[in-house]
């Protein structure tokens, strides 16, 4: 007897309520759990023209695919340029686009379809956070502009961008609490999963407490919308093809399985037409992740050997998958509806067409896990010995761009007039950060050390350096060319030699550093996240030793984020200080460009506090419970400068700060109100499911005859026809989920959210003059005060990097969108403009704002 619709729906409700919570029904409740949001909205090409054609093509091809073919494979490979934090410090979206385009071209040249970037993820709430450097600074607006520019650049080069990590990324070490392989069943630490993949001994934490599940980032609704989801909305509006879900849980539901975040906010409210993919081992269930909106378990390049099957593994290198054949079975037995599988495949194929991969696709010619030319294509299986690295040179003229980004992203924090350098008679260079790593630029696996100059963080977001110009090398070249005497002491503990060398020199250049990375590598006791915000390698002592003996001491810092400077910043002999981020392969050349004034520096994408405690947040180094550690994002909207402003804490250098080599004057602020349409809840539905019942029989899904199964690979095929017939063989509630589509949320309607959010409400016009004697570049910043008690004092809402000749004047035009002056209303689940008076501020940093005007 065919089940009645009511009973089918009843089953579906039961099933869904089981899926909605965590996997374990008796799990303790530490925080309200994320609510269920089903069904997964079916993607459309609506609202952004360039998706429409891609969707038509994708729908046509998916209609011809079998269930097994819908388990599409892709190649990917992660490369890296100057770090995210350095591009963010340039405050130049055009440069961010060019960097994205160049990276995209390199990936395309290697035959990669999806580039695993750009990053917004952690947003730098915790300044010690190990992966902050991969992201675009500590402000959602700045990060969003950077993310969107990078997405456009990468995808214009013909590669799918993957914005990550969605969402609420916590510090890297905490994200690995509960990592499946770390704890064995008796609660002892066993081999870390990554042991297999890095082929090096793991570094175990000192005091370890076994935990069952990854950390939960607990974020309230308003904060999620106004801070953490904001940059992703920009990425979606920019047409991003894929988004990677995070390791952590959000409100006690895993990032890759949280239906409210994927189905509800990302696909429904933000109208995301692309696909969500998991990170390595971030998937913790099969059916539940499929229904919650995940579109793809992470797989590696078509020929990437060691890892070919593993990211989708349940346990590293097991070959067992939550999906693969299990997904085929789940579709056959009806627990995953066919329309969901079709939607997954359509979203992937639409992204593929959108960036033009059907027209212009290069065969994979790299193996990112080895530099050997020959190797096993399938490394774990030791099969297919062949050329794995074609060593295709894809670098083009990117070195010039890398140098430009790194120089423009260097921030001048202090300058008593000693910079830019002119013709110097004698310079001396100090600190191991000035020089080469004795083990070579790639001497530490995944850059997991801080020897020599620091030009990149460590972890999976790194690349091999094709070369690395150290500051000392570049300074030597410059000195030889200029006839300058140059000496150096690069041993951080050679105090006596430093003193005598500093005493002789006219100009002393000190290079100091800090380092951070991903938690699977520990460096000097820092398991990814930094243990402190002070300098590494005796940095403070090096600065003080030199400054005590040299009247003109210029300090350059290479670091993944803020460092505290109180011990030495006011030293009268410290005449200039530069924060040079993580500059990449052209490090030395770029710092020379800034030191000698060939390039104008950038601005801080985060606040540098006087004391680490001033940030008002505490990174979790040890789990705070043994079930699922809880990190309440209690700072809410007050991330970085917003916290300092609200609490009236004086920072050392505020967000947006940075000196110029020339002087600037701001004048004549004019605000013009434009006529925008009215704004209300969006009205509409996502498309109804058109497919439902499985028409294929299990025997059509068997491995093709003569198919050679490579061990550890994940295949969608079945071994036995009975595989698909678990249970009672009846199709389950495959078409039971609301076949009429889902109501679009009030703030939804198009990629990026409600189209009305992007209406221009005001146009702002300001005159900026270069009053100095040098041509220069200024970063004009616009902040808005929304005026309610519970709003931040001010938030960044616009910026422009401009170039003006000495004595010249220009006008900078900003627009203020509805979104820019709206707040998230948790009751109506929409953006609203409060009645409080709004003010716009224009200036040079978050605290240097000479002009302001009321928004009428
Ligand atoms: C997190 O917030 C919840 C709900 O307000 C509270 O019950 C819990 O104690 C908080 N947890 C921590 C670790 O502060
Ligand atoms: C997380 O929980 C908070 C507090 O209940 C709520 O405001 C927010 O909407 C929840 N977010 C998600 C994605 O579940
Ligand atoms: C768990 O790991 C500990 C330490 O390596 C080991 O002594 C113990 O036998 C392991 N337990 C199981 C059940 O594998
Ligand atoms: C399917 O899932 C089960 C249970 O999680 C697992 O044991 C099995 O290895 C998976 N099958 C495949 C082919 O990956
Ligand atoms: C359907 O298959 C999936 C994946 O193997 C499995 O988790 C689920 O329990 C099966 N359901 C039924 C009703 O057999
Ligand atoms: C901070 O950490 C670095 C790197 O581990 C270390 O060199 C330095 O001594 C630490 N600073 C303090 C004050 O402990
Ligand atoms: C600054 O440097 C000079 C040497 O050039 C030294 O005599 C003086 O003591 C230094 N000042 C301080 C405060 O250390
Ligand atoms: C981990 O989960 C299991 C199964 O739910 C439970 O029995 C165990 O007590 C949990 N362990 C901790 C440390 O909470
Ligand atoms: C699925 O099969 C059932 C029973 O045969 C039928 O009533 C229903 O219309 C089918 N649904 C679709 C979408 O084809
Ligand atoms: C099929 O059988 C092979 C060999 O026993 C096994 O390795 C593989 O996991 C099986 N695949 C599935 C989908 O069950
Ligand atoms: C098959 O199993 C499903 C799910 O357990 C149940 O709802 C249905 O009534 C069963 N059908 C038959 C014919 O036994
Ligand atoms: C901006 O203001 C200047 C005068 O200060 C004016 O010349 C210019 O046309 C204005 N630009 C726009 C776009 O309104």
C-alpha cells in the first residue's frame, strides 16, 4: 500500500527532527542549539545575470546524468601569494583583484578547477589566532571588499573561487579539539590524523583533555549578520562559485552540517547559487550533511596522489566515506531525495560553466604533495608511477605584482623623519628576521618554523617559495649599487657584536618577527595560535640593544598580526617603525621599496593594542569542557576597534592607521541624499522539486565491468545490487519534502541578499589635497555612526586608495548603501534603519576623522 502523503510527511518530520540536533540525542546543552532549516533550497540562476546561462547548461547536463555520475570530481590545488593580511593592509581593492586574477591564472595553468581561497573566516577576533593572516583583516566591511575583489579576480581567470571558512572560525587549535583521530576510544591521545599527511611526528599538546566534539562558536543572530556573515554576502554577490564550511560547530551544530547556516542563511537568505564544500575531516555525517545543504565532500585533484580520496574519508586514509557509495545508497533507499542530489550536481556544474571551465580547461599537471617530477599518481595505493609534476611555469610576471602588493601593504607606524632613506653612508642590519633560513626557504614542512625571515605563515594555506629575497639580500644589493657601507649581525643573541656594530652605523635597520599558523604544526610551543603577542627570537632585546647604541634605529616587523610594542616604541632612538606583515617571495625587494620611498605604504587592517588584554577577548588554549568546548562570542558586534572605541581604551595604533610620506588635507564634505525605492520583506519562493522518485535500479549503479578500483579512492559505485536495498527496499520519503518550494526569507531575493540592500541612499563627496612636497598615496576612509545605544560607535563603510601628486587635489566620491546604515532586526529577520540620527565621518583612520556630517 502506498503510504499516504500525511504519513510520508510525518516520517519526514521525524527524520528531520532527528537530524536537526547534534548526532547524539543525550548530548548536554551548553547553548541554544542551531534550529533546523529544511529543505535545502534548490539553486537557481536568478538575480545575477551571469549565473543564468550557467544554470541552463548545468540543468541540461545534470538531467542526463546517472546517480553515480552526479558524484562529480574536481581538481584543486592550493597556492599562495603574499598573505591575506598583507593584501588587506594595502586597502586597495583593485590590487586585490589583480592578485586574485594572478593567483587564478596560476591555478588554471596547473589544471586546477577550484582554488581554495580567498579567506575571510576567522576575521581576527582573537589577535593570537593562528590563521588570521590568511584572512582580510579584523573588520567585516574591509574583509568583504577584499573577498569580493579576490573572487572576481580568481573567477575571471577561469577558476572557481572558494570563500572560506563558513563560519565563526575559532582559533585553529580549538578547531581541532575533538578532531576525530586525536582521541582513541579510551580517551588517550593517539596519532593525529595529519601525521599521515605531513609525514612528520605530531606535536602533542602539553596538557590534553579528551573531548568528544569540536569547539562550538556560539554567535547571536545580530552579530552573525552584521559581522561574520557580512563578508560572505559580498562574496556571494560577487558570484563566488563555492564556499567551504568550517571545522568548528556553530551553536553546537557542525559547520558542514548546520542546516540553518547552509540552507537557511547562505542559500535562502543570501541566495547563494554555488556549492558548499567541506574541509578535510570537517564532515561528520552523511545523510545529515546532504540534507543540511552540503554540496561536496572535499576531494583532491584528479591526479593528486596522497590525498586523492582522503578528505572525504571518515577517518584519514581509511577510504570509508560518508558519501561516495553511501550517498548512492542513501539516494536509492530514499533518505536523500533525488532532487537534493540533482541540486548538488547542478550547483557544481553551474559554477563550472560560470567560470568557463567547459571552454578552457587545462589538464592537471601538478602534485602539490611532492616536488618530485616522477611519482605515484596514487600515492597511498602506490599505483600509476608517472610524471606527476609537469613543472609548468605559471608564474608569468607575477613577481612584479607580488612586490607591489607587499610594499603597498607595509604600514609605516612611526616616523620621526628618518624615512624615506636617502643616500646613506653606512647602514647596519640586525636580527635573524633579516636573513635566509639556513635550511632554505622551504626547509620547514608547510613553513612550520620561524627561522630566518618570516614571509608566510605556516600550515595548509602555504605555498613553496620559488625563491625568497631576504631583506638583507635586497639591502646588500641596494648598498652595493649606492656605494653604501653595509654590515650585519643576524644572530639574535650576539649582544656584544650588535652593540659594537650599532655604535658605528649611521642607520640601523632592525628586523624582528612573530609567527603563527595552523594547529597541526607546533613551533616553539605555539600550536598554530600564538601564545602571546610579543616578539619571537629575542626581538625586544635586539631592538633595545641596537637602539641603546644607535641614534637612528628603524624597526621592521614581520608578523601575522598585531604585536605589542610598549617596551620599545617610545625609545627616542627608535626613529621609525614598519609593520610589514607576511610579504611573500619578494620580501626584501618590497621593504627596500618602502624604506627608500619608492612606494607609499598601507594602513593597519587591525588594531595594535598597548596590552594583549585590551582586546577584551580570550583565546581558548585548553578545552573548557570535555564534551564540546564552548566559545561564546560575547564581544558581539564589538570586534577590534569597535571594542576599543566603545570601551574608550586607547590603542597604541588604531585600525586604519598608517603614516604617509607626504601630508594630506581633507575639506569640503558634501552629502547628497538620493531617491531610493522603499524596502520591505522579500516575497517569493524557491523552485519546487521537480524530481523525486529514483528511476534507476541498483544494478545500473554497479562498478562498470573491468573498472580498476584504486585503494583509498572514494567511488560512487556499488559492489552489490543489494547495497541499495537496506531497510525494506521501499523508497523512503524521497519526494516528501515540501514539493512546492520554500518561502524566500524576508532579507533574501538575490545573490548577496535582498536587492534593496544595495540601493544607494547617499552620495558623499570630499576633497583631498596632497599638501606635501612628494607625490603620494592616501587611503581615504569613511565611517558611519548608526546612533543607537547598542550600535558600535562607528563602523567602516568605505575606503579608497588614491594617488595624488605633490600639491594636487582630488575629489573622492563614496556611496552609502541601505545595507551600510541598517541593523539586523532579529524579530522581523530583516535589515532595518533605526530612527536614531546617523553620522558619516571621513578621515585617515578609525580615530583620525576630521570631517563629519549628519545623514538627513
Ligand atoms: C555561554 O552562553 C550560555 C548561554 O548564555 C551560558 O549558559 C553558558 O554558560 C556560556 N558558556 C560559557 C563558557 O561562558
Ligand atoms: C545561535 O544562537 C543564538 C542564541 O540563541 C541565536 O541568536 C542565533 O540565531 C543562533 N544562530 C544559529 C545559526 O543557529
Ligand atoms: C589509546 O592510546 C593510548 C596511548 O597511545 C594507548 O595506551 C591505548 O592502548 C589506546 N587505547 C585504545 C583502545 O586504542
Ligand atoms: C559507508 O558508511 C559506513 C558507516 O558509516 C562505513 O562503515 C562504510 O565504510 C561506508 N562505505 C563506504 C563505501 O565508504
Ligand atoms: C539509507 O542509506 C544510508 C547510507 O548508507 C543509511 O545511512 C541509511 O540508514 C539508509 N536508510 C534506510 C532506510 O535504509
Ligand atoms: C612569546 O612567544 C615567543 C614564541 O614562542 C617567545 O619567543 C617569547 O619568549 C614569548 N614571550 C614571552 C613574554 O613569553
Ligand atoms: C641613543 O643613541 C646614542 C648613541 O648614538 C646613545 O648615546 C644614547 O644613549 C641612546 N639613547 C638612549 C635613550 O638609549
Ligand atoms: C562522549 O560521547 C559518548 C557517547 O555519547 C559518551 O558516552 C561520553 O560520556 C562522552 N564523553 C565525554 C567526555 O563527554
Ligand atoms: C513518485 O512515485 C509516487 C508513487 O509511485 C507517485 O505518486 C509520485 O507522483 C512520484 N513523484 C514524482 C515526483 O514523480
Ligand atoms: C567494494 O569492494 C572493495 C573490495 O572488497 C572494497 O574495497 C570497497 O570498499 C567496496 N566498495 C563499496 C562501495 O562497498
Ligand atoms: C518500509 O520502511 C519504512 C521506513 O521504516 C516504513 O515507513 C514503511 O512502512 C515500510 N514499508 C513496508 C512496505 O514495509
Ligand atoms: C564633488 O564636489 C566637487 C566640488 O567640491 C565638484 O566639482 C564635483 O563635481 C563633485 N562631484 C560629484 C560627483 O558630485
